[in-house]
C-alpha cells in the first residue's frame, strides 16, 4: 500500500491526476513544480487521506484552491511560489 508519492519536478500533468484515485491510502503527495494546473486540482480533492500536500510553483490562484476544502485531514499544504493571498 503506497502512502507517500513524491512527483515534484516531473512531467506530471492534469491528465495523469485521475490515476491517483488508485491510491486510496495516500497520505503525502508532492506535485510541486510539475505541469499540473488549476484544472487538475479537483482530482486531488478526492484523496481524502492526505495529510501533506505539496503544490509549490504551480501558478495557482486563490479560486483554484476551493476544491481542496474537503481535505479536512490536511496538516501541511505547501503553496510557496504561487500567486495566492
């Protein structure tokens, strides 16, 4: 059972994100500095076991983060290098 997935600085795109649903026990996910955009964020919101999520350097805006509100177990969220307020 995979609990940690570090994909930072890879060529992951929004198109790949629905595949993450196959990892229901994922606790840590790092997608920092990948090709993920705001359009891919809803796919991440289905990963309700996440406690640590890295989304640094994706150029995400405030409104694109709304789908993450359901991740109530999230303890750490890295949004550095994003134009959020």
